[in-house]
C-alpha cells in the first residue's frame, strides 16, 4: 500500500514552524511572591501572566484548598452527571450565578472546554439535526470560540474586529438560519473591549443569541468585578450566554457558562466537554469560592491597584513614545510586526529581569507579532518603572539600529 505517512506530514509541519521561528516551548517558571518567577536559575518579574488581581497565591485560597482536600481528597473520580458533583461545586455554581446576575451557572474544567462544549451544544448539527446554524464571530476571537463553531459544524462567518455593522450584515445575509453571535468581552491579545452594547442591539433586532466570553473582563471590570458585560450596563436579557474563566483574575482554574435556567440545562444535557469528563477537584471549587469572596468585596483594593498600575504603565510608555494599542485593560500589547523583532525584544527584556513572552502567529495575525505586556495588582510601582526603563533602552537601541 502506498498511503502517505501521517508522521512525515506532521514532522514537515513542525519543521516548517521551526524554520519560520514559530516554535513554542514550555519553560519551567517557579513561583516567588510579588509576580516574580525563577526561570533557568534567574529571578524574573512576570509581566505576561493573567493573575490580574494577584490572587493565585493568596492565603485564603490556599487554606480553602487544603482544608477541602483534607476532608474530601483530591480527585472527584467521576463526571458531574455520574457521581463527581460535590457540595462545593453546587455552591460555587450558585455563587457564580448570583455574582453575574444569571439564573444558573454550569462549571467546566477549563475555558477552552466551556467554549467548545457550549457552542457544540447550542449550534451542533449532531444535536439539532442537519440544518446548519450560523455562528457569527469577531475575527480576533479566542481560538476556542472559533474551534467551537467548527466542532458544531456551524457555518462560521467572521467580521472585521469590533465592527458591529459588519456583524449585522453577516446576520442579515442569512436571515433564515438560527444564529449565535460570539465575541470576546476583552480581546485576549489586544486588550480592547468589544462594542458590547451595539452588538447586543444587533443580536436583539435579528433574533440571534448573544454569547460573550469574558475570560479577561471577569473580576477586573464592572461593579463588584462582575465583568465587561456588567461594566457596559448590560444584563442577562442583553447577553443571554455569558462565559467566564476562573484561571485568570480569579486566580484558580476552570470556567463556567451562565444564563437562564432552561438554556443552561440544555447545555448540561448536550455539551460533550461537560458530560464526558471528570469533574474538577472539589478542593479547587472551594478555593474558587474563597477567591470569589475576595474578588467581589475587594476589601484590599486590588482592582484599584490594578487600574493604577495600568495607568502608570500607559503614562510611562507614552512619555517614551512607545506605540501602545488603545487598551485600558490589564493587557497592554506592544506590536513589533516581525516575529524576529518581537522575539529579540523578549530576549533583551529577559536579560534585564523581565518575563514578557513574544506572541507570534498563528496566535496573532501575520505581521503583528508583539510583546503582550500584562499588568497585575501584584506588581509594585518600582517594578513597572523598571520595566519601562528596560523598554526605553530597547526602543533606543532599535532606533539607533534603524539609522
Ligand atoms: C478569551 C479567552 N477565552 C478562553 C480562554 C481559555 O480559558 P482557559 O485557560 O481556562 O482554558 C482564554 C485563555 O487564555 C481566553 O483568553
């Protein structure tokens, strides 16, 4: 038989990535306090993580996790719908629903799984028969939203970034298809906020279900940190499907989908990434409940500290003439364009004591490789100033090399 080899094909793809300088490597980053990491024996300040409120190592979370693990063990040993659903999960789902102003929330083990599972359940031909649904999405949406539409075998129509009129045109072009419009609330690689109010109107006028992935807004934006949707003054009627992750500002891991009770029940019945996987450890749910208390009350002013850090970074970058993107959130990208330029910049920052990983295609469009600087309430003003100094030196070197 002369079947082409799968191994040869995947090796050729990997070698192609290597040739283009696009290989990624996991580096071991051990944790010190204050957003610092030990990487390759050196101490670096992490300016590329998503622990926006600096809660991942908080003593309340650690205490809740260890207490629950001592009582209940580590693994749940079964899926939620078998025998893996614990009191901690039920309480966390209840609290997430209450926090986000929805009737019900459903836990998933990761944000990727929440997007894949929910879109597959809501749009999937395997669930709903042969008629393909329409899934309209922002061009810069997270990969798992795009993959969710493919998994559902939905017709995917992408609109130019943040262009609500173009989104409306996509829906108008297919008026007879059942439709869902999905967007990141805060865009993960650009840091800007989606035009949520306009998109909600577009959806309401066209009977399309509106789905917001608020991975980077939850905990950070809006009253009580309830996210970008609440910050835009929108509620459950405007955004019937809200997805949030628990591994970023909430400092834990996992994700949830929230909405009205009927819709969430349907997701629970059909989402394969929910049904066929082991429930997250109950101790993690307990830690997440402790984190939610801190996020909602914010007694030690972490959101304000983060806001001040973002403002300090932006003001310093403007003084240095660094071309930041228009973002007011914790995500502050510096676009270099060429992959090699972004990788070189990351390397030089590392020599200066900063961990800021270069983000390259295919995570971002070709020609827009960048340093995705992220800020946290855990950063001290002097570390932000030191990063700005390093970026200033980098920029001066680049300018000198250009003349
Ligand atoms: C917008 C967005 N959605 C979903 C996810 C996936 O979340 P998780 O890391 O919990 O799988 C991410 C992760 O970076 C994200 O940025």
